[in-house]
C-alpha cells in the first residue's frame, strides 16, 4: 500500500543511526533501485535519494510512519514508493510491483525514536502509557500477553527474547499481580520488575529494560521478520547488489552474522567429533564486506546516545543462485 497525502506531524524526530557508514556500504548509484525496509522518519531514504538519481521502495509496518512520509514521497516524486507492509514480505511486494530485482537492501531494525517517545504507543517504561508495543497497531498487544498467557509462556518469552535471568520470578510476579487487577500500563509493569529486583538498577539501566525488549520482540515477531527479510534479500538482490543491516542487540546481530557467514561459506562447521549440522552444499551467495561489524564513532554517540549499541554488517550478492533454505538462526 502506498502512502496517501498528508502532512508531516510535529513531534520528536529520529536521528538516523550510522548514516555515513550506511551510504558507504550501500553506494547508491543513478538509475538503480534500493529497498529501505525500515522507513521510520525517512532518514536513510532521504539520504539515498539525495546521494544519487535512483529509486527507493521503502517499507514500514507502522501506519503513522507511512502517513508522516507522504511529504517525502511528494518531494522526491516519482522516485520514492512507500509501502505499508512488513519488510519480511519484500519479495512478494517486489514481484507485485513488477521488478525483477533490486540493487540494494538496507534494514535499520528495531523501533524509532518517535515510537519510543510517544507514550501512547506503550514501548517505554520511562513515559507511562498503555501496555501496547505493536508497531503495526494490529494484533495482540503486550497487555494481551501479560494478562492472558500462562506463567510459563511469559517466563519463556522474557528469557528467550530478553535474555533475562530472573524471567521466572518476573513471570510469577506478573501472574500474582494480574490476579488482583490486570496490568494495563507500562508503569505498572516497570514498577513490578523493579520490585522483583528490590529496586536495584544494573549499570545505571532500569531492570525492566530486558523485559520490555522481550515483549516488544515477541509482539512484533522481530526475529522472524529479520530472518524472512534476509532470505528475501538473497532472492531479490542482483549480482553485485548490497545488503546492509544495522541492528541494536545481540539477538538480532547474531542472526545477521550467522546468515552472512553461512551464505559467504564461512560458517562454523562445528566440532569434528559431533555430527555436522551445517554442511554447505551451495556456492557462496554473498561476500562479506567487513569481517567485524562497524560501530558508531564517538562523535555520533555524543549527539545520539541511542546509537550506542548499533552494529552495521554488510555483504555483496554474488552470481551464485540463492540457497534453498532460509537460515541465520541455527
Ligand atoms: C529504527 S527505525 C528506522 C529509522 C530510519 N532508518 C530513519 O533513518 O528514519 C525502524 C522503523 O522500522 C519499522 N519496522 C520495524 N520492523 C519492521 C518490519 N518488520 N517491517 C516494516 N517496518 C518495520 C518501525 O516501525 C520503525 O518505523
């Protein structure tokens, strides 16, 4: 779905993370077509369209981001197409548009500053709001999970997607509290987690950080989306096309790192004493650009502390056919 007309609302803006590094890795050229899978405030899209007389197909699953992007569609007409779709669907979208392939795919995964800063979206434990956390504003919310799932399911989500060692204690406290009254606000949940930690912060971070991350990842199927997007990018990038991914926590970065290493024929083949779980049968479909991920420069962190955990990985598509399986997690 393309964005209709509308105006850019006033409000908190998003500072694009590692933008010069993204452009260096993507290398936009005239007459080429790029996918920006995470349009957000349009920071990357604007920079790509400004760097070269190229075309961008941009995706965002958040209807608010799509509405706010209508002014940019007009400004760069006809070179920008904005799609209200999840980036995991990019292969089908490109086929619907009638494109045979694209020259670059960039993903800046996670949430935008607008989403975090707007209390009503329910992503933040610092600004009290409804326990929502749905980027697309559709489907089950965080309140549905904490009030409706059983204790073990809640603990597993917090452990798996938040890497939270106290997941069982937090899930137990959630169930105890919801038996008295449902948890409906972000502050209720943040205070509950703080009580489980006896009010202690760790490295200056609120102990609810990991629980909120876990619920957000689960609600939006963020890791599944990332895996689908990587597999789709492999299929739609032309030889020489570039895949650039900026991620913000270890669970995402691990998926990107493994995917690129595997497709570049550099995956760890495991111990020779154990059965081989990952025998490469296909020629490499990607060449890795940097063996180590790029991280933000100090100057960037001074103006945008939210960039502190960013990791950029890039790979270039080879001539080899796409592999038959979607991987990256195994
Ligand atoms: C970190 S922001 C991107 C900011 C953007 N690079 C910029 O410079 O303005 C991430 C955006 O991606 C969107 N997003 C996250 N996961 C998505 C998915 N699976 N499909 C489509 N959009 C997604 C979010 O709604 C959010 O607007």
